[in-house]
């Protein structure tokens, strides 16, 4: 058991380090072309920090461990809001622009509801995957249309061969570390779950989801501490959209799988509930203050505790 825990820890570290490298290379590349910070957070950073969820869920699905795959996504989406934004707001109150409260957060809620609806029949098939990937295309087109920074505050960085090579290296090494980390995490999580009698779904919701959410936590917490609220919020909202549309869409398209019907009792409703709470707080406060941040952290512990018993 100790060996499995050590390998699982190494896998989670590789996920974190690989995501850091991938974020570093991706963000620097995007900044070269002077796109708005919130769009960087919603698209480039979100895609980079969602890479662990994509690889872990895809590997788990291919290995026949659908519980870890779907549990990872449901858990990650709750953790991204409750823990990641909660801790970020506790560090420093987060400002949320009207565009996010009026467009992006409602879109996230709708996508979450559509995802649950597609899972009502207790499986994710190829048609479901196509629908989710189609919704992702809509989101990306919106991001491209609104990407350009029109404020004139963020001038393009000079594009040099050295910068391009450096960012390419970061992206490449990040992807490699993520691939190895995903393999270790899934393999050892299955072994641990079997040995201690926990369901694969709960392991996916808790340990694996927390591990794959480390990139979002690190990125958003650092961004919040530096006053980069656009990156912090955009990262979480975008990551949740990518988790559902890209990760589950890809899994459904290439490896259809069944879903535990018990997830409809608590995990799916709580994912929608936490999206609704975020939208309500963001609309009323134009952001998330420290008290709301601590409330989100409390909701995270409630979610994990109830997930164990339900």
C-alpha cells in the first residue's frame, strides 16, 4: 500500500509540474499576440490546466474504469469552484467583470445542465461526445471573436526565435509529464480503491479530482494574489467548460462508457448547485469577497464528506 501511495504522489506531482510548464508556455505564447487576459484564462490557460483531467479520464476510460473517469470530471468541476476560487478569494477578493456574469457563467450552467441531461440514460456514447464537442466549438469561436485586446494596454511582446523555442519546449515537456502523471495516477488510484474497499467513483471524485485540479488551484491562487482576477476566474470557468465538453466529449467519441446511476442523486445536482451559487454571488457582488471564499471552501468539505456516504 505504501508503494502505491508513493507512486500516486509522484503521479500527482508530475501532473502539477507538467501543467505548470504547459501553462507557462501557453500563456507566454498567447501574450505575444496581445489577447485579453480574461480570454487567455478562458481558453489557453483553461485548456492547459484541463490537460490532466483529459489524460486521466481518457486513460481511465480506456482501462475500463469509468467510475474514475466521470468521478474525476464531476469532482474537478466542483473543486475548481468551491476550493480553487474559494481559496483564491480568501487570499484576495476577486473582481468579476459583467461579461463573465452575463455570458460565461450562464453558459457554464447551461453546459453543465446539458451534460447531466445527456447522462440521464447512464452512458456517454458517441452522439453525446459529438454534441459536447460541438458546444466546445461554439465556445471557442466566441473566444476567438472576443479575443483581441482593444484597450491598448497590452502591447504585443516582441516575437523572437528564442522565445518561440522556449515556449515550445515548455509545452512539449509539460505534455510529456502530464502523460506519465496521468498513467501513474489512474493505475495506483485503482489499486488503492480496491485494497481499501472504496469505490472507484469516490476515488475519482476525491483523490484523483483533487490531484488533477492542482494546476487550476496553483494558477488561480497565484493570479489572485497578483490581482489578476481575469486570469483567476477565467481559468476556472474555462476549465470547467473544457472538462465537460472536451474531456467527456473526447471520451464519448472514442471510448463510450456507462455511468453509475447513483451519481444522479447527489454529484450531478451538486455540480449544478455550485455553478448556480457562483453565478448568484458574482452577479450580486460583482466578484467574490473573502466571506464568500470561505463559504465555498466549506461547501467543498461538505461535498467530499457527503460523497463518501452517498
